[in-house]
C-alpha cells in the first residue's frame, strides 16, 4: 500500500485558500515517508478546517514500547477501523483529517517487475486523502500529532487495480471529492463518515512511471507539531 507521497510545497498551499499562510518555522520534505512531519487538515475548535503539522504513521516509532517489534501504521484499512487498536479510538471519536497531496506512489508490476508509479489528478491539481489523527504526549510534556491514511479495496478500480503484485489484494487511498473537505471533517456520525470511504473516478486520475532517484533520508525532528 502507499507508504510515501509527494506533499505540496509551501508555495503550492496558496491554492488551498485558507491554508496559504502557514507558520514560518514549519518544515517538511516534498517526499513524505514514515515518521516524517507533514501538513494535514483537521477540524478546529471553531468547527472549521485547521492545518496541523503531524508525523506520518498513527503510531510513531518513538512511541512503540521497548521490546515490541516495530510495526507500520501509515495506512488504515477501512474494513477494520473499529477493531485495530492503533486506529479504533480515533475512528470512534471521529478524529478525521485530510492529507493534502500532489501525488502518491505505488508499485506497478505490468512490466514484470516493480516500477514505482506516481498517481495524481488528471489536471495536476492538489487533492486531499481521507485519514485519522491523534495526539501524543512527548517526554518533555509537549503535545504532538500523528496521522494515518484510510484505504479501501480497489479490485474493481480501473487505475488502482493495476498497482501492486498480480496476486496481492488491490488497495487504494480514499481521495476526497472537491468540495467535500469540510463535510468530511465535520462528520459527527460513524456511518456518515463511512459514506465518504468510496473510490474517486479513474477518469479524473492519471499515473506515470516515477522511479526513485533520491535516497530516502532519516526524518528530521519537527520544530513544532502544534496547531495554529
């Protein structure tokens, strides 16, 4: 499943309206991997969308207890959101978020070997992916945030069914339709939230080969993971 994506640059956030002015000390890489900090959007105290800098992966590695084998929580399966300990509390409390992206990456095996493909919008516009967020108390007493992306079965999706190994179950991130951001974040009922977990039309998406050319780097500590 998707384990890294291309985040909008600070300048590109200008196309997202209210999120054009982000705190000057926020830093994030364009390619986001596990435990990297990246912007998300969640419901603020006033009920409207609010930007937040959060760590990719619902359970950051630094919060995995000693002696427990490291595990990944970058993606949350829609079918088991209410069952998995890593995601169920946030799902039940409807701690919904939206992850802004320029595109995300998946392996395509159509050539007989894994080729990393980028997947984005046909018109090259930025888009949001549905996710969950939670807060953590750090060793120094400060609060930080983390997030995961929600995935659904994609066996019948014309584009996403082409990704991953031939015998693997096909999965897809949930792209939030334009104009539905605030409705998604404002969900106060589980079944209403679940109604948003549907496929985005393949005709409005595109993919292209995007081999990795830059080595993955260790995540840099974020200067501030609080809301603004």
